[in-house]
């Protein structure tokens, strides 16, 4: 539940040392550059560095040829080989060679595609016993071969009064009629316009010599030759890539490494004969990096704490143990904390896991979710796997509490008798008395978690020196007193029969906190010693804040009542499994087993999905919205291929 401490690193040195410094920063794999102009007030003398990579054109040509040939490069250890000037010409020659292979492949693939299209089109005219070249020689008649949509063919009757609008179909499929239409040369433009409106599509039959059967045979004979030629080209390319694999990987890795250095250099600014680079480094790597930089002549560096650089928005690196690290996925989904906040990953890990278990309580289903999580994490490398594992364990634990195993509600009764001397499970979810208790407990969970969220906001606001929200906000001390007072009054009245709402209780614990929330802005400015604490118009302020206060009161109610879904899903699980067994009991033998198995799979998959979504909604909307801002930016150091 922590954010890694960050240091701001400022580096100043002579311009001729810039490339050496950039190389050291990249090799450290711990430095994230920032814009130095944002860290200085007087920037008139600063000039941004124009870090142009001299090999940019060569790199672009090389990478384009690799992409065109579908080559996937591996990281190479570039420290074992020196890049020489003659390598540039070798790379350009290689890029040209690969481009030739790529062009040849594209040409053959295009010809194969065209051949397939010709075969597909001409198949519809194989029964046409005509020589196409003779049709083209007609002086007074124009022919058009192609396809007409079935809907358009049916509309042809609308043109029955035009003797030249006639379509002769030769074949058809599910969507089109294939054939031709003829028109006198003098009327061809009008007829073409009509058929165009009917979505007629021409095909290249008129370009043929001889009959369609002859052309079909020629294309059929040409197709395997083209395919074989393509395979030969691919084989030659494969041999060439195999022989040049080492060089390709080296050049690709070298250029990626080189570009990273130029990217760092591009973040620098110069003045006179010096340069300035500013960026961020984690505290655990700061000493090693500054020592490496200090070894470079004519270069100095200084470190400052990230906390003193809050106005520059230090980047954030989350720091969690293996038990909670998987839940960083949800934290990042909402938004990273800014550097002055705290990391809510542990909070969401604990609350999400517990709420999931309560709503998904079944020993069998919980174990299945846990196993699925292991599969997702280990095999599929999916980040959700690390979340499903603890959630499955939690569901299994609460399954023992509810006494449910794959929907069998009495399966654990012998265990309860052996361990606790009970004749049956202690909690029967579907009993009316238990149902009421579950609903009350769900609301109680909501009261506790909303209260905890408000307390967290108070802590975070004080940490960020935001007294207005910490003291007078609806999620500050005033809001906490009001919410706790109302909750205590309701609980004591409903559960204990004790009335707490005395006049003094109402005035000091309910009315006064609401008044402070209503006057949050002027009181907040007064607490900071600001002279502009008065609103421009008290009338406008009162009207606006009256509606805002009403919205605040409504949010207290809706946020708390949203936790009713926790209890609802406990009942939904039991109800859905009861339906499954009701259907199963209508059958016997294999039918009973099949219904139970399929029903369990359906309920487990559906409920797991719904519970995951609903718990996440509770986290984000009912709790995170009260204490968490999530407007931070990730720490992304420039990395090297060397390690």
C-alpha cells in the first residue's frame, strides 16, 4: 500500500558530453526524462536540443523492409560487436534485398488473387457457347457481362415498357444472377444508366479471347504455377533470413538502442556551451545513477525529493507485495494515484476479495474460480488471473460458512456435526429470518466501508494540505460526523430500540455538520487565511449550494443502499441453484447428473461475471469516488536492450 519514492535528477554539463550522459541514463534503465523548461522560471537563454539521428533514413528503410517481409527480430547483445561505418552500406543492401523479396511476393499474391477472381467469375459463364472476341466485333450491339442482385432482378419488370432493358441470366447463387444484357449502340448510355441504378456489376468477360471454357482452362493451369513460384520465393527468403539472422537482430537492436539515446538527448536544453537534462529516478536507483553520471568529466547532477517537486507532478511507481500486486490492474484501470496520494491497491485487494467471497459463497464454485485464476495467470499470462485466485479462495471460505458445495446445501452437515456438534449448518440462507439478517448485514457493510472511505479522504486531504475538503467537505470531518451520527441514530433505534435523537444530538451532530458542508468554500478560504473568502453573491451561492447539499445527502443514501446488492447476490446464488435442483429432480439417472453439471457451470460462469462487475462498481463508485483522485502519471524509465 505504498508508492515508490521518487527523486528529481538535474544534470548539467558541457555539450560535448551530452551523448555520453544520454548513454549512461539509458543503460541505467531507471531514468525518466522530463521537460527542463518546466523546471526553470527564466528560460530565455535555453535552446531545445535538435537531436537528429543521422541514421534515421536508413533505419526507416530497414524497418519497413523487415515489416514487409514479416520478420520478427530478437534482442541481441550489442556490446559484443562494434557498429562500423561499412555496416551502413550493408544495411542498405540488406533492406534493398528484402524489399525485392517483398515486392515479388506482393506481385505473385496479387496475380494469384486476380487468377482466383477470374476463375470465380468465369465459372458462371461456362455454359455460354460464344466466342467473346466475336461479340466485341459487333458494330451495332453492345454487350455487358456481370452480376445483378436478386432484388434488382425482381425489379426488372418495372422496365417492361423499355424493350432494350433485358437481362439474360446464365446462372445464379444465393445473392446474384450472373448473365449479360445487350443494347443498341445508340441507346447504350441510357441502358447502362438504368442497369447501374439496379447495382449491376460488370466483370471482365469482354476482355477474353475465345470462349469462357478456354479462358477457364488457361486460368486453372496458371494458378498452380503461380502458387509454386510464390513458394519458391518464400523459400529463398527463408534461406536468406536464416543466413542473415545474426546481422538482422544486431542491426535492429543497435538502432533501437541508438534511438533511445537520441530520444533522451531531445529532452535536453542548452545554454552557452552547456546542457541541462531533468528527469526522475526511483530512490533505490538514485545513488547508483548519480555515481555513474558523476564519473563523466565536466558533468554535475543534483537530487531533490519528489515531495518537494509536487508542482511538477512526479511520476508514480506502485510498490506492492505479491499478495496484492495483482490488484494494481484495477488501480491502473481507475487511474494511478498522484505522488501526494496513497496507493489504494491494498485497500481494493482486501475489500474486493471479501465482498466477492460474501457474494459468491460456494465451496465448489470458489475452488473452480481459483483454479481458473491459476490457469489464467500461469498459462495465459492474463492479469485477471492474479485477482481471481484470492477471490476464489474467499468464495470457498464463505462457502463453508453458508454450507454450500456446488449448490448442495446439506453436503457439509456431517462436518459441522463432527467439528461443532451441530445437527445442520449454522446459516441457512433461504430461511426468512436469515434473509432479513443478510440484508441488514449488507447495509452494515455499506455503512462501515463508506465511513472508512470518508476517513481515508480526511487523511489524504490533510496530507495534500487541502484543509477545505479535509474539514468542511462532505467527505471530510463534517461529513464524517453527520454520516456517523445519522447511522448511529438509525441503528440504535431499529436494532436496540434506543432513541439518540435528542435536540442537542440533532443540533450539534446533524445540523451543524450540514451547515459546515454548506459553507465549505468560505470557511475553507478563511482557514487558509485568504481575504477573498466571501462569495461574489450570497444569494447565488446559497441557491447553488442548496442543490449541491441535496445531492450530497442523496449520495449518502444511494451509496449506502448500493451495498444491498451484496446481500442480494447471496440470495440470488441460493435461489438459482434451487432452480437447478428443481429441474434436476424432474429427471433421474443421467438426466439428473447432466442438469446438475450444466446448471452449475451456467450459474458459476454467470454469477462470477456479475459479481466481478458489481463488486468493482462498489469499489469505484461508492468508495473510490469519496477519497481517491487517480490523476497521477506512470513512471516509465527509458530502458536499454543491454540487460
